[in-house]
C-alpha cells in the first residue's frame, strides 16, 4: 500500500517556482497523509504556526507537492 507525503515549501520571491526545491526553500514542512486529497488540506494551519506567516505574499511564496511513498512490506 502507498501513502503520500504532503510537502509545503516556503521560497523567497527571488527563486523561480521550478527552482523551489527542498534544498533552496526557506522552510520545508512535511507530513505523511493517507491519500492525495490529504496533500491539499491542512497546509494553511501549518504555515500559520511559523514565523514566516507574515512574509507569505510579500517576500516569499508557498509551493506544495504531493509525493508518493511506498510502505515497507
């Protein structure tokens, strides 16, 4: 069975969206979710708890990804 990893990247406006990766992001938050729908919810609350929340839309932006993770048998 597969699960998914919901990933939220906070990147500086100076970084192009396609270049916004885990290693270039200002902050990376990951959480395991049961399905792809789980990747689309909850990230607002996660980011609202960070110190970067006031900078979103001003000096930085969010990029969300949904990554498939194979469980060990």
